[in-house]
C-alpha cells in the first residue's frame, strides 16, 4: 500500500506539471499540442551553428573550460529530503519516513556538468551516431537546453560522449585518467543530483532558503539559454538546477528512504524514472532542490532534458 501511495503521488506531481505547462503554453499563444503533448514539427528545423564561441567543436561542443565544463562534487554526506516544518511547500514524497523527515546520505566524489546538455551538444551526437530522435529536440537555438528527449535518448548520448572522450586526443588528461580508472559518463543518481543542487546544508533552493527569481527560469513559459542565470551562491556554481527543464536521473522511482542499492531492483516492471529540478513551466513549489518528479522512459516533452555526471559506478 505504501508503494502504491507513493506511485500515485508521483503521478499527481507529473500530471500537475504537465497540466500547468499546457495552460501556460495556451496563454502564451504557442502552437497547439497534440494528444501526446507534442507540438507539430516545423517544416525546417534550424540547424545548430557549426562553431560556437567558447565551446569545443572537436569535443561535441562541450565548453572550452577546465574539465570541459564538469565540476567536482567532493565525497561526503548531505541532507536529503524535506522537512515540512522548515519547507512548507514540501510534498509527502520528499519525506524520508513517517518518523523522520530527512536522512543523511554519503555520496562518493563525482563530476557534474555545470550546465544542462544543450541542443548543439545533442545535435553533434545525433549527426555522429545517426540516431533518430524527435525533430523538435533540435529545433531550439544551439545554447538552449535540449528537450523532447526520452530517457533512452539521454543515456545513449552519455554512452556516445564517453566513447568520444576516451578516444579523442583532445580530452583533458584528468578526465582521460578517470575514464581509464572505470569512471563512466552517465545520468546522475537521485542522490548525486540532490547533493549537487543543495550541497550539505539542506537548503530549500540551490541558492539558499529564500525565493530568488533572478536565479532560476521558472513560471515564464519559455526556455532560456543554459547558464543565462548565474548562481554564484549555489554550492558548486551550477546553473539551472532549478527550472529551465526537468532533468532525467538514472534512478527508478522508489519510496524514501533512498538506497542506491535499490536503483537496479524491480526494473522488470517498466519503472518510472526520477526527474529533478522543475522547469520553465513550473510554479515555485516545483523548483525546490528536493522536488521529485517521475515519468516513463519513452516520454518526450519540451520541459524535460538532462545533465551529465562522470562517476565511478
């Protein structure tokens, strides 16, 4: 019964997000959506620019920055989940247990992308791998977060990028050494994502406990370029951990308390996959650091994208 209740709660969160998105798009006068929630594909999807200032065309348009835009999150514990006595907007599915609102999770060190994966980066994968994707995934400007990507699309991109980084002589030596030591390019686990978003102090938003509209793109009805809203107050300087697009994780939907050992159990039953962070279409309640959403693996929506981690698995 507990699992059923949690499943229903997750479904309600996702449905609420979806209905809010549809209503905002209608108010904005955008193209009508079909029964599956996808707008008609344009006659000609704009191609991403072949050269982008500050990005490496030879490495899939990753940032021309130390570690190609990946940021280290050090090992150590953090506070996961929500205490409704502190965060009055918390959902029940964010509560650790009936007796304990939050739990401490120890996470090994990993690297996380400073920004969400962009249209230009995903387009490089589509071209190189010859993968068929929803045309709308490539329709936004090159530096917007890619969306209309399914969970398998996101994982396929990660596998392709890992192979590129292993084989390219341009890959920084530190990344090459980690990959040689068994680290993988993949989606974050739910715990990795939340630690990257809020650090170790249990803050409500990535930047602190108070709402800041200048730190996240939410309730705007439009996508924004990645990193447009810098967040120097965020624990690791990451952008768009709140808003812009929901981000896929590699964790199947499970009731708390979180246990990474459960992330490979029960997958024969077509699980929902956790997504985090809220989107441009969401109200403030859905862009808190502890928000949990879920969707089926084949779902493709304008408000769902992803970011990567490099981690030992």
